[in-house]
């Protein structure tokens, strides 16, 4: 079941809605104003890992001059 993101064109409210069937997508209403003048937005996602997020665990550029390892040619694939 996909979660869709919408923007209400009447009041500007952004919200997400779990849509169980494609036929329900046309029945979605804004939770703030109750209108159905909605624009479906592109969804983004966030990934979270269960592990260490300490800076000292990140790869370090051998020259010590780069803040982004990919910039100095290091490949971590």
C-alpha cells in the first residue's frame, strides 16, 4: 500500500495519505480545509541504519585535505 504526498492547492497544506486502492486516490481530501484540489507531490525517502554514526568511523582522505572522500579519488564501492 503506497503512501502518497499531497499539496492542497487551496490552503497550501502538505500531507501524506496511505492509499489502499488506486480508486481511493481520487477521494483524498485535505485534512485542514476538506477540499480535494490536490497536487500529488514527488515523495522522498530517508534511510536509517542500525549502527555507528560516529564521525571517527567514517573513511578518511589519505591526504587529509579533502572533506569528501569521493573528491580525492577514493572509491568505496
